[in-house]
C-alpha cells in the first residue's frame, strides 16, 4: 500500500515538474514574442472632405417634384414671362443636359433646368450650343445667351473630339456616368490605361498611357501622358490612395484631379450632378 | 522496455503541456508583425486561446491600407505532428469583386507528419473547389481549381493564370 502511494506521488511530482518546465519554457518564449498586435489605424487627423463651390446647394435646382407644386400654383398666379430668365450656361451630353440661367424675378438667383423638365410652366424641349428652346401650350420660346463672357461654368462637350479645356473651367459630370464606371470596374480599363510612376522605390503618381475617344475620361479633359499626382488635394502616392478615391467617388459632389501636363501642374475640376 | 515506454509517455505529456502553455496569442501577434512588413494587416479581430488552438473571429483584412474583406473565423491548431490553419466565411470587399470572387466558404492549410514534404491546401467558395499544396523543400506551389461556370465568364483574367490540364485548371509557381 505504502509502495503504491510512493509510486503515485513520484508520478505526480514528475508530472508537476514537467508542467513547471513546460510553463517556464513558454514564459521564456513569451519574453521574445510581441506583446501587442497590429491594428489598422484610420487617419484620425480630421480632414474636411473636399468640396468645390456647389451650385446645387447654393442655388435652387429645379426638381420635378417642386415643379408639380409650382404648376398648380401657377394656375392662380399671373403668367411667368420667360424674358425674366437670362441664359448663362448650357451643358449638353448624349443622354441629356441642362442649362444655368439667372432668374430676374428671384433677385438674379441662378437656376438649373434639366432637359425635359418644367420651369414655371415652360418645358425645356431642346438645347443647342447657344440656344435653349422651351415649350408652353404647343408654342415654342427660345432663350439665347445675352452675354457670352460669363459662359465659364459649363461648356458643351462636343463629340467626338473633346474640347480643349482651359484652366479654371469646372466641368459637369453626370452621377449616372460615374456610377456606371464604379459598378463595372472592368469598363474603366477599356476606356483608360494608367500605370504607376515609381521614383526611388516610391510611387510619385499615375501616368495616363491611353484614353479611348468619346469615353468619360476623354470628356473629363484627361490626356495621354498626363501624370495624375493628386485627387481632391490628396496625393496619389500609393494604390491604397487611388483605391480610396475609387471607393468614395460615388459620394462625391465635386472632384479635382491634379495632373502634371507638359511639366506644368494643372487642376481639372468637375461638378458631379 | 518499460522504462523506455515510460520515458516516451513522459515526453509526450511534456510536449502536450508545452503546447498547452504555448503563448499562442503572443505568437499570433508576432505573426501579425511579420505580415505587417508585407503590408498585410488583420485588424479589429477577437482572439481566444482555447488550450490547443487559437480562435480568431471577425478579422478585417487590409492590404496596403485598403480594406480587402472580413474573415468570420480563423482557427490555428498546433499539435506538433499535425498543424492546421483554417479560415471560414471570408467575404471580400465588394469593391474588389471585379477582380476576385466575393466569398470563400472555407480554406484549410495543414501540415501533418503523415505527409511531411507538403503543406496541403483545400477550400471551397465562389471561386470553386480548391485543392493544392506547397512544397517548402523545393519552394513549389501547385493549386488545382474546379471553377463553376460563371467564374469562367466573370473572372476570365484571373483564370488565365491557370493552365488547363485534362479539364482541370492548374496553377503552378515557384517562389
């Protein structure tokens, strides 16, 4: 009996010693191992989201719902005179377009009128390079530019050749076109080819190697051999920053692409409407 | 004979105890540090040491600060003679869906003394059924893929990296 107890206690002591050695070994290992894990730290320094001068917020954009109300109100109000509108800019694309005009009855407030939308009982039927045609009670009314110097906000994008944009021109891009490209990533690479430019092992920007004519990138004013160095004032120094822009572009209302063209820095600015 | 068996038994018990006490969480942190050098970060995960295995849940995967996707469960088991690393329900960032299929149901990487020269890989997901191995001695990777029909039309560019060998898509590479 005593022998058995001795044998069991010997075994237990041996196991205890083994456990102690195993624990000591693991503690020794612990000394050499990392004590803290790695976490993805978001940029905690708050930077204001890029926002260019936003017409849509500042001025009244004419929406269909608003117009329906106006239509009923118009029945009791005196007839609106289209001469109160002063045409300031025309934007025309394949799928539509809009005009920007000053409304004298609203203290020269800018109004956006989309094609086929109604404004004070007048429907915008068609737009050409320098004229907007409205219709009311089967009668056509033409609105033309009074002063051409102020036509700097939007320009008609003629096709197939893209316009030669000046600096300080803000172009308009339809949100639907942006969405089309963000939904179908592959279609981007059919329209544009860009490649990172690496200097001293670091990405300094993304070079445009090819642009398909007639695509959104063509209309945006990007050109072959442009070096994209920043988007919305954020430098494009990694794939991560490029991908971040791609992920956020759907929420953007304005976009500024900074490129180096012919050794000169140039900003290409867009309103996404 | 009996003392040898006893010594072997004690050795086995010692190994098991050592594996049990192994600082698995800190080992994982060290692995994370190594992955960070490759610009791969597993973040916001919950880590649980359950004796012989380490369970990691809801890990967000980042590459180059870009969110790559979320892995619901990662299990790391170490038994010296049989070690395995398994991933369950890995969902890829939707924005990357143009390049890669969206979901991996499971992916298992295991090393066993039964097959000492190969690290065996198996998995299943939107990409199809995956089978393969890594041979660390000759630094070779071989993956066989059986993709569903829609993979061929949607991710043709990805599948072009595979060779068609008697109806099976095979990817071979040396590192």
